[in-house]
C-alpha cells in the first residue's frame, strides 16, 4: 500500500470529476487502485471491479475512509455476463455512467512455444474481450453523459515485445478498437482515449499467467526502469481531463513510438536489450 500523509478529499481538484461516475476494471491493486483513489480525491463516484473479492473490499474500505462514494462489483471481465452486471450495478446505484477505464489485464512472460493453448485464450478473453464487453454495455450510457472511455494500453501495443506475444497482440488490438470507436462516436461528444504505458511499478503480490495457465508471482522490476504508479495514474487522469486521445508514457515508450516509424529494426534491438536486463 502506498504511504499517504493525507487521505482527505481535495476540493480544489473537483470541478472536472465532482459527482462523475467512474467504472474502473482491475481496480483492486496497481494502477487501477491508484486511479480509484486519485479520482475519489477529485470527487468522483467510484465503481470498483476485480476478481479478488477480499482485495476489492479492502480498496473500497480505503476509499470510504476518505469520505468518498464507492461501490464494488467483483467478477472476471472475461465473462460477458459479469461486464453487463458491472454496468447495470453502476446504473442501479448511481443512475448514470460518465467514465469507463478499461484497465484490467493479465500478462505473460514466456515464448510462444512454452505456452499451453489455454493461456492464449485467457489473455485474449481478459485483455481484449473484457474491454470489448465493458465498452459495449457502457457505450450507450456514456453517449448520454458525453463522457470518456479510456483503454490502458502498453508499449507492447506499439511494437511487439519478446515473450509477450499474445499480450502484445491484445494491446495492439486495443489500438484498433480505440481508433474505430473514436471515428464511430466523433459526433456524439464521447471522448475515446488510449494510454500506452511503459514499465510501471508492480505491487509485491502481483501475479501473471504462467505457461501452464496457473497464476504465478511477477518478478519485481528494476526500480530505475519503472514509472511510479501514482505518476502514471496522474497522467491517465490528465488525459481524461483534457480529453486527450493518445499518449505514450515513459521515456522508453516515447523513444520506441517515434523510432518505430523510422527504424523498426533498431526498436527490435532496443527491446531485446531491455528484455535481457529483466532476465538477469
């Protein structure tokens, strides 16, 4: 848990989000949790979602202690019915939806030949179908509020990353989804954004999918190579505030984004080098 000296709400930050209803998938830890806390501080009404009921309730209690308005809806967003229930729960409790942040996702760190087919399916179901389902059910209501839909992408969605094959495929697919929706909704007042995150600070107990389909602990990243989770969340929130369509986070991410247009081969060499640093 991040240390915070002051958990009270901050009235001076409220105008954009005050009273707005925000659904955040994958909000029991990491970036999702940090987004929920920061948005609650700005006066938003938060709808939490994650698979782990106990962790979700812990975040809910943390936000309630801040004096904010928050509800929790546990469930795996790879299930279409869970996504529909999540949206309906927000509507039943608050009567509207202003922002959907598609944050939930699972990662892998194995070459393709080491993976069981169940892993390929699970990553696609959570990272891509989960975002599709939630967006599908929330979109009509966000059109009414002229709100925002945010997708949490990755630099792996700019250029494929070694040992992240199916993960990279799902993150690239989110780019196509965001761009298509932006064109479809251009006259409706809806904001569609996608944030390409670089290496971000992990929670100590964060897990990813192993090659056999079982969850295993994520290796802790070199602190010199990662972005603090609070700064990443601030950047995503700023995108919503300014209705920014696309932003690449981290110096490495920006470098890859621009170099990929000039020399994809050089980008491949950089990514192989970065991967070797994580493996040793």
